[in-house]
C-alpha cells in the first residue's frame, strides 16, 4: 500500500471537459493529464517540467476504446490551459501533441518550436 501512495503525485485535480472527466496529476518534476485510473489510465498525456516555466510533453496515448473521440486533442487542450494559467511554455516532443499545437493558431502563445 505504501508503494502506491508514493507513486501517486502530490497534486491531483479533476477537470471537467465537454465529454470526459480529465484529471491532472502534477509534481515538481512533471505529471500527466489522464482519464480513468491514475495507475492504469485509458488516455493520458505525460509531461516533465524543465524549470518552472517549461513543460515538455513526452507522450500522448489513447486506448482503443476512446479512439476517434478527440480525447487526445482534449488532453492537449487541458495541458495548454494549465500552461497559460501558470505562465508556462510547452515544448512538444510527442509527435501527436506537436502536430496539434503546430496546426492551431490558438496555441501559438504557449508553443516552443521543436
């Protein structure tokens, strides 16, 4: 049981999106936006922090049961919302997140070109 408590990030926030309940786990080093169980999410965007004002998106994954629902884009949108609230810029190393961020003018203010 103590292993699970240590693995669970220090901050958890529930975000209500239009179609899903996206949750956010954040620590000083990084975190994730996810749907479902934090230890076995059905969709997630994983990031790490490089200092206080730079988020590096490493990975976005959506389970087959959510394919085609736009969940990946919603996860990216939640990351952008969080970044704007905290004065953070985003470096998307994940090819999916990079594509979403680069092809939407509304995200230019947070994007660090890779």
